[in-house]
């Protein structure tokens, strides 16, 4: 538990073997950067959160932060520069989000398989729910990009059509 400060220039590398998983079993704050190597997963268990006072690079379908249950990746002080949250619900299920113009706030993000709460036509949707929570105040206009891959859409999802984004605020709002 607690804080970990890694070297400013070198940061911390995770993974070098064919399958490397690091499980987080308590809340942790890391200052400076983490680089994920291929086949490296940082698994957040049991509702525990990883707070980054830095960024995580190297995210891909074979290397990302796995958010299980209510566990989330929190990145501090997001401003005008795009920041990628390299997250997925399971190893191999990569669904990052990029946040820009975050107003200097901290953002906690997790992704889950499924759509919660349910929507009217779930068969026509991407089968993911991203949970994005700012802290530190009420942000202004924030830019977000959500990423999914082939196979993440439900049976009726059209990968070539324009999408509608739903925001849940007690009821679903189409953006």
C-alpha cells in the first residue's frame, strides 16, 4: 500500500517474459511513469485503484491495465495534452480511452464488458461500458476518445456506421 516514486527518467518497466502479470492488491500511488512491455498486464483486483502521477505507455491488446470490478486507473492532472488510459476488462480485451482538455483534474477510468445499465437495443451496440470519473471540481468541455476492436460489438453492431455515444446520468442521454 502507499506511495511509490520511480526514477524520473527511467520510470518503471513491467514485463519482459512471455506472460507477465502484476496484481495490485491494495491502493497504490505511483509518481513518474510506467512502461508496459509486450505481454505485460497490470491487474487491479478487489476494488483497489492505481493512481498515477505520471503516465503509462506501451498499451496494446497484449499489454494494458486490467480493471476488474470497481477497480480503476486514476491519472492525475490531465490538461490540454492527450492522455491515454491503457485499460481493458481482461487480458486481450483492450479498450483504452484518451482524455484531452481535462482542466487539470484527476480522472478515474475503468471499462467493463457489457452495457450497464441496459439500453433499448443492446444488440446494436459495442459491448462495453466505460466509467469515467473526474475529481477536483467540475470540468468544462473535456474531449474523450473511446477505443474498441473488431469483435467487441454485439451481433447487430455495424462497424461501418456512425455511432451514437450514450452518457448515463441516472437516465441514458445520447450524445
